[in-house]
């Protein structure tokens, strides 16, 4: 099981850090539909739109998309791992 999680983390980091550079910059299907039907005109910026990792970049620099992905993966793994660890420790079966 431990081996699976290590490989899962490695594959996630490679996808976030390398493959993300090859992602399309065109809007996805939902964005296209909202723009096509005028719904996007009423959209407002997210409260964290000015954050350091907004729009899949670091500090607004699109060249750092991979770094933003790696940071996101690491933060997600740390938070999820911490939650799983806490839940495991509180289990009455052990």
C-alpha cells in the first residue's frame, strides 16, 4: 500500500509539473458555453483572484504553471495525508 501512495505522488507531481505545460490555453466547454450565451458577462472575480497561485500560475507568471501545479499537489497531499493520519489515530479498533 505504501508503494502505491509513493507512485501515486510521483505520477501526480510529474503530471502537475510537466504535463500541465501542454494543456490547452483555450477555454474549456463550460467557459465556452458561458461566453456563448452571455452568462460570463455577469461573472465576478473570485475573492482569491489576486492570490499568489491564481489562474494556475505563480504571481501571474504563466511560465510557472508547472510550479503552481507541483505546489498544489504537495499541499493537497499534505492536507489529505494529515486528515487520514488523524482519522486513523482516532479509530477505536486499534
